[in-house]
C-alpha cells in the first residue's frame, strides 16, 4: 500500500502545471527607448492560441499570439503616419495576474513591459 501511495504522490508531483489562461483584460506599463505608455490588452485564449484587442497610443488593433506553458508571445500590426509596423511582445507569466517581458517595436526600438490582469 505504501508503494502505491508513493507512486501516486510521485506521479502527481511530476505532472506539469496547467497552462496559463490569459483570457481577460490586461493593463500594461511599457517602456520603449525611454518612452512610456499604458496600453490595454483584451485577450481571449483558446488552447495555445491568443487573440484579442490592443487599445493605446496607436489607437486600436487586433492581437494575435501563442501561449506555451508560462511563456507568451503576441503581436499587433497597423499603420501610423503612413508607415506599417508590427510590435512584438514576448513574456513570462510571473503569477496568475502578472506578465513581464520584452517588447520589440517594429525592429526600430526595444524595451520592457509589465502587464497586470484587471480585477
């Protein structure tokens, strides 16, 4: 009996943690090349696929991305002053309601972000 309990305990402890669920509204603090912003992201997660909406300094834009365990990547694309751009966010879910990571602004500049899930 002890062997069975030991094996069950080992199995449960070795099982991977559930994947993150980012569905909801997230408020970010972004710093790119000394410029700051506070965009809002509304995510919908279906499996490892992430979709949603960006609202911020550049207006509104659709979001698309992927979630792999605690790692997340999403991007927004649009046009600003006649120029096309893609902004890529890559981060790690630090807790159920905090994502920290890096942002690449169209290959022109990079920076960091912290996003917190709205209550």
